[in-house]
């Protein structure tokens, strides 16, 4: 705070030379990620896309400090990833909403605040604010299992955003939803994150989802997991249902699809040895 | 009719059914018993071996011993109440011990590996052997302890009750799904915080049926030890001494048996209330 210039110019996430190797030196060694470099600006929405095994979820977990990189460094707002986790600088949401079934909706949203040691009155107030943000204010006292899948996922997002983190990490959060709910949730997510200026790293395997949401789509490929392409979406910030039918949107979808197909072709060319 | 009403009706009907079967066999079965292929299979049906159901209940109104002042109903009720309090203590202490052991085993794998075989073996030791052993150990310590036979009975109730609770809780603690664990990790929550906020609540659906077993085990542990040790005020002692009068006063033994059964029923009710409290606000299919 003493130096506002560096504060604003500082990247939200910096990934430098990161490599993640599981079971190093053993016969079942897996090169999950090699040579990863990525800079994410504050307020930017980044989609990670790629075939399964490309390490996109691993990369997300490295940023979240749920895994440690084998080599390289990850910095979040100038802090180490570990410090960022300890300080609860980011919120996280998974494919399964992961709501605690024994807690009411509002107490689920309060969970991260509870762990930060907030007092009850303040927690209640924030939970109500978050419920209004995700447009479910009348469900505070409901139990999670009384809500639909889409509503549960919205509560999970409310929980992830409850402490007003500047960074939101999401691992296929809409993967289990039907197409209609999914599109609706995407629009909601953009509205919520734009309002709060949140930086988002979003893992998905849906091309239209990646393009619709992101400022930049990071295309990844497997064996070893690496970044092969970064597609600038450039559709502006004001996206709505018409965006999904715009020519630019389709052009970007095609671009991402071709980047992914390149991976597939390269994979086939390398041939039988891999199989 | 409400669900609860139907359940109660079934409970009564089951009793009527068993009582009718008893009386029916008594009416048609051979007085002196019967043999099939040279083996004594059919029970005798005379009043000594199988008193009438109504005689058993009528016996409740008579004094315990000829010329005594109190009806046997009061005596049996007092004994059952005494044993119930011992069983409740065993249930509570056993559950606490079981949960504590499960937490330790979940926290330290070494502890689990070292302890688990002994826990399993411990449950194979017959309680009828263990009761006098525990009691003589206690009696050896001091005269005061020697007079507390009830404490030995409670300890054996604990010994039987802790096991299902430990197993159920451990299973529940270990079956916490990966996603919420990762979530707690992302909050940098430590092991004990994760235990309290996540693992333990997650284990509750496993704990509830374990408590049901523990309730029954506590009653068995206490009453069987009472029989084995002759604990003065317990219902187990009544079963023992009334059993010795079975030839002269056959229905008397059954009053004590009904007393023990009532004790078990009350315990089951207590456990059901605990279960309801634990499982409130849970998804209906899990409850």
C-alpha cells in the first residue's frame, strides 16, 4: 500500500519456468508440466483449455499452492503462492460444488470467513451480500441438498468470493450442469467478476465456454503438459447472449479449435510409440 | 395413520404374534416334550418349562418373596433402572472412548496400525471370562474398589460399546471426499481445524448406526457382567437368582427377563433420540 504504483502495475499471477514431475525417477514418472511461463494481469479472465492429461488442472493447483512445482516459481500479487494460500488471497471452486451438506447455505458461504476468524455478525452480513450477488437472497436458511445443481454451484461461487479475493481459481465449475444452466451461469460469472474486478483462472474443456468467458484462452497439450498457444479473444468486456451468435465469437472458437486440432495431429504424427 | 403410529402398531403386533405362538405351542405341543430321530428337539410344554404368558404378567403383582411387602414389579423396575443407569454410563463413556481412539487412529497412521489388531482381538475375548478378571484386578487394588462391582460391570459395558463407535467413526473420518479436503487445504486450514469443520461432521452418518450398536452392546456388557459378578442391585443379578427358583416359581424368572428387555428398549429409545439430533438437517436419503 505504501507504493501504489507498483501495487497497480503488479501482475496478478506470474508463472516462471514451472515444471511439475510426478514420481520423479521412478518407472511411473509423469511429466505433468514442462516449461510453463504465464503472466496474468489484474482483472484478466484466463481460460485454460486442452485435452485431458494436458496438465491444466495441475497448473491451477500449482497456482493455488495445493501442489508444489518441481522447479520454477509462482508469484501471486508479488507474494509466493504459499503465502497467498496462507493469507487466503484467492477463492476456489471445483466441478463438484463441495458444499458441506450439514451446513445451511449461509453457513457454507461463511466457512472461509470463519477460518479467517471473522465475528458472527460480520459473517452474516457478508453472506447476505454474497447471496444477493448470486441472486439467491431468499435461500440463506436452506440446506444445500434442497437446491438444484445450478443453485448449488452458485452458492459455491458465493463461498469462493466471500472474502472478496482478488483472484478466483475455478476447475470446470460448470462441467456437471446442463447446457441451459451452464450458459446462464457463464453470463452470471462474467457479471459478478466484472463488478468486483476479480482476476479469474478458469479450467474448462468446452471451447465455446473458454472463448465466451476469457480475455485470453491458454491452449495446452499433453505428454508432456505444456502451453502451445495463447489466443487473444478480443471480444470486449460487454458480452451477452448476442455474443454467442456473433461472427467474431465463431472466429475465435475456430481459432481455438484449430490450435487444439494441431495438438491432436501432432499427437497422431508421433504415432504408435506413444500408445 | 402416521408413520410413527404404524411402527408402534407393528411393535405391539409382533409381541402379540410371539405370545400367541408361545401359547399355541403350549396348547398343542407334547406335555413331556418329544424326540425326533432319537434327539430331544421338542420342548416340554408343562407349566414349569413354559408358564402361561398371563401368569408371567400376573406374577408382577405379587411380592418378590412370600409375605414380602413390595410387589415384584417394583423390585424388577428398581433393578432395571439401576442397570439402565450403569448401561447409560457405559454407553456415554464407551462412545467417547471410541471417538477418541478413532481420531487418534485417523491422525497417526502408526497408531492405527499398532492398535487395530488389538482392538479386533479384544472383541473376541468372552465377556464372561473378562468380568471376573477385571473385577479381581480392581479388588486387588483396594477394598473400596472391591465393593464397587457395578464399576466393573460399567467397564465391561464400555469395553463392548467403544468398538463399533471406534470403527464407524474411523471409517467416516477416512471417507472424507477429496474435493472438500482440497477446499480446506486452499484455506490453509490445519489438521485439527479440518477435523472439526469437515472430517468429523462428515463422519456423523457413519457414527449414527455405530451408536445404535454401541447402545445394545453397553446393555449386554453391563447385564452379562452383573450375572457373572452378581452385582447386588442389577437386573442381571435378579435373572441369576430368579433362575435358581425356576422350578418352584417359573413365572418369576420371566419378570426379570421382561425387566431386562424393558431396559434394552429404553436404551434403544435414548439412542434413537441421539440419532435424530445428530442427523437433523441431513439430506433425507442419508437420515
